[in-house]
C-alpha cells in the first residue's frame, strides 16, 4: 500500500518545512498548490480513503514493536493502530468505559471476580478467531512481565495465576483484594491483545487492530494499511503513516508544508506560530486529559528521606511563573497531586504556596542547606526541559546547588531501572484517575514510586477502591491524597494540554483518544 519511507528525502523536505514555518502561511499559500493528501473533488464531510500522516516524538533507535516494553509515546500509538484493545476509558459509557475486543465485563457482588466476555467474531489478520486464551496470554505472559508500571496494573490487582478461560469467549479473573474499579484498570486503552503464544514482535505477526503494519524502521516511522476485517468500526482511511520527528518545530513545519496531516504535542512557542495559519487548526486536549509535569524525589537517596527536604523542594517552586513563562498561561497550576479533572481528584486540599523563605528554613533544619543535586530531564513532552531549568533556578534561590542533566529525546525512560534510581528526575503523568495512578506508580513500593513505601496509605487506597459507594470512595481517596500531599516525594507544579495540530479537513482523531495519545481508527480526511 505504502511507498517506502525515504528518511533522507523526508529530512530534506522537513528542513524546507521548518523554513516555511518561520516565514509564515503567506509563502506557503504562494508556493504550495498541490499538497500531498489533498483531494480537490472531496466535499466537506468525511470520505473513505487516503493516507493520514502523523508526526510524534519517538525514541530513536530504541523504538520497539514490543509495546509492552516500549516507553515512548510513539511506541504506544503505533501499537494501538496495530493491535486490538480490551477497551478505553469513556466517562459517558455506562461502566465509565468503551469496550473493544470485549463486549462487557461482569463483576461479582463481593468484588472477588471479574468475568470478561470476549466479543464473538473478532479475527486476527491470519484469519484465526480471537479467544479467551489470547486475552490470558496478553495479560499474564506479557503485560505482567513488562518493565513499565502501566502494564503491570492487571497483575497488581488480579490473581493472574488463578485466572482461567471459561470456554472460548469468557475469561474469569479473581481479584487479589476486593476492587470496584477493575473495569477502569482493564479498559484504560493500554491493554492490547496479541495472539496466544506470542513471544516476539515483528512485522507480519497476526494482529487485530484497525490497521495492518506494512513497514517499520526504528527512529524513522511506520506505515499501515486499513484492516478491512476489523471487528469494530472499519477505518475511513486507506492507510496511516506515523513519523518519528523529535523536534517540535520540525513537526510543525512538516504540517504546514503538507508533509504530514497531524502533529502531536507541540511546544507552546511553536503552537503560537500556528494560531492564525490558514490551513492548520490547533486541537489541544481538554480536561481531564491534561498532562501533569512533575519532579520525582527519590526517598531512597539522602536527603530526600527527610520530609522537611521534600517539603522545601515543593515550596521552592514558582508554579505561576512556570505557567506564565513556559506555557504562556495555557496550563493549570498543579498542587503536587496527579489526575486533576477526574472525579476522584482531591479538590479540598489547599493549594501549596510558593514560599522560598520557609523552604530555606526547612533545609537548614534538616541539615541540608547547601546540598548538591542533579535534576535529570529530557524532551519527552514539550515543557519538561524548560520547567527543569526554571526549577533549578528556584532551587538555587533557596540555597540548593542544583544543575540540569538533559538526555536526548526518547532516552529518559529507555533504561527504566536506571531512571527509577535517579535522586531527582523529571516525569510526566498520564491523565488517568487518581486511585489508578497511585496503584500504577506508588503503591507497594513500586520502583516508579521513587522510594515511597507507606503501607498505611496503600491500605487506605485499597479501602477506597473496594468501596461501591462513590461518595465514600471519594472521601477515602481524598484522605489518602492528603497524606501524599503532605509527605509525598512528588513536585507537580503544572498540568498542560497536549498542543496537537492538524490540517484543516482532518476529523475524528479525538474520537479515539487514549489518555493524551491520539488514535486514528475513526479519523478521516475531508
């Protein structure tokens, strides 16, 4: 279906695209009359056909088809185009989710068992039918052994050793403890299904997603063709190309020059240059799909084992300045707690102030005045590097000898065990409910918790998650989040939207959104 992705030619064209972005839309209008992907006969509504081209930050040579161990945004977006999902979060759905290869999930009255009902007739690209065995293999043999916390959520909540298939279209999952929010764990959009027995991931492997992978080169891109036997909504598009472009300006330049139709997660500076572009529209994500940008203090490393030091770092940061200078006001001030905008977010916790004087006092009390620390960051999403630079300056003002270590794009999480051993590290939080976030990155001393091991808070979160009454669950959740706010090791100053942009005429991308990551199963070209 797709032409060979010529990286050298593409880079040459992208250089021209960046120059075009700098001079503005007037020159583009004069020089670009027959843009790739345009259809002079098309009307204003969706049409079937065409190849949509989208640009993302990738992981360079570390990109992998094994999405269970691929940490970059592009790894996950590629996988969601290629493989079927159990389901997606959907606040408008009857269970708070929208099912994928499942047609429903039944929960026992005592919250001890979840029964997954597989949608009949789902077929892999080799013609075989998806069964309960494929679900079990994907959850137990692959997701449970992932090095990434998001994929270990199922194993942290369900007794996969006792999970079993009940016929070909039913999976019975016992819980490790009573949980009422198991549907939201299984249907976050990241639990994708591969064929039973899969051990390696390669082009040509059976898949059941909306598209069939036809080309892949790590650090460059991937090409897909529509899978006409997809179980759900068959895509409007004939094909999809995902391109790896680390630089925000280059992604925007590729969009304005017609090289791509969609550019993911642009920097605020770049997005401002597109605001009045005649052929482009900005499509930022909206609450609750805002990305929390944070800094993790490792409680296993001195002096971050001292709560006074952790509080000092939280008080040192000038949150409003970050929103104003990095994001031009197009972001929300954070309060050191993730999941803003979700129903279980702790609204009643007071906003932490910017108090450098108190920060200096706390550091002196802890014997940590003049401490030296390196903050490791990388351009995994726009704003991370700029916020790290501002945070280091804030820390210097309270007497900390702080410096920034910036890694190349796609490398911050590439060696995840090494990342979680850092004393101070930048991070970003996927927009998922607060209790799920705690379970994924904090509970039980997960490596992603950076040394946080508080069994009492773990128990409180577990109690909240076992509560069927939403009001009581919210009360318990807020209590747990207050503990995190007071004693925790996360500085979360800002929530920002993903500043995506697309060519006018592109539609439907938002209809297949996973957290802040777009899908393309419902996209169309006008």
